[in-house]
C-alpha cells in the first residue's frame, strides 16, 4: 500500500515536471507570434509610408511646376510691360510737344533742381492752366519760343494778370543762386508730379543703341521660352517615373 502511494506521488511529480517543462515552450511560441504580428504591422506601416512619400513627392513636384510657371509668366508679362513703358517714354520724350492723357515726360539735363530731381532722371508733368499754379509749385515751361528747350523750376512768386499782361511766374532752380527771367503763362506746360531716377539716362542709351537693345530683348524672350520648355519636359519625365513605380 505504501509502495503504491509512493508510485502515485512519483507520477504526480513527474506530471508537474512535464507541465513545467512544456509551459515555457508554449510561452515562447506566443512571443514569436506576437513578434510576427508586430512585424506585419511594421510592413503595413512601411507600405503606407511609401504611398504617403510618393503622394508628397507628387504634390511637391506639382507645386514646383506651378511656381515655375508663375515665375515665367511674371517675367514674360513684366518684360512686355517694361517694353511698352519704355517704348511709350521713348516716343513721348523724343517729341516734347506730345502728351499722353494729359501728361508729358521729360529727360532732365541739368542738376538745377537738386535734390528734388537730378540730371539723368525722367520727370512726369501734368498739363494744367495758369490759374492752377501757386507759389511753391514746380512747373515746366518754354523760356524761349525760338529754342525747343524746356525748364522745370520752382515758382517763388506769382504776378497776377492785368488788363494788358497775362499771369507771370517768377521761378528759380532749387540749386541755383539767381532767379530766372519772368515766365509768361503762355509759356507754361504743366506742373511737376514725380520722377523716375535715371530713367532718362536709360531712354537716352536705348535711343543711341537701338540695334543692341533689340537683340537683347529677342534673346531674353528666347531664353525664357527655352527655360519653360526645359522645366515642362522635366516635369513630364518625373510624372512618368512615378507612374511606373
């Protein structure tokens, strides 16, 4: 009887040892399955990241193309507007008798009105009536009817009209020490508005180098067209690479 009990106890102990030996193995398999599941999740996340990266690349490429096109359009239209402006100034500055919507442009030849404007600047004049001019205004006038040379000086005194004489202006350049001869209102052109520094020098240069400027303008347009074509082709190639991937 004691022998059988001992045998049962031995069997129980052996079963416990077997169970204790098998449990770690089961635990290890569970850990492996968990690691595999985590690895699958990492693969899915990696694939998702690849898709997001591709979409981000495509979005960046699209933005870059739009920015390039915008820059190109700005350059082209800016160059066109500049050509129109320069052509207009060139045409009207070459003939001081012309006006555009009541305005005239003059190339300053002397520094008599420093610091308001200087030689080489282009000044804009608004046509006006003699009655609109007051002391302190800067006016453009023709001091001598026999010479096509205009002066733009400041009015320091206005002499009212009389029964026999029109309005007269006493003028003087801001940088001059002496007054000008009295100016009849009949010689008045208009009042000074503003200036473009050194634009007169640019107009004079263009007038003297028409052929050179024409070549430069054509070359500039050609370069812009080539650059736009190059970047457009590059964009198409990049889009095709993304589609193949």
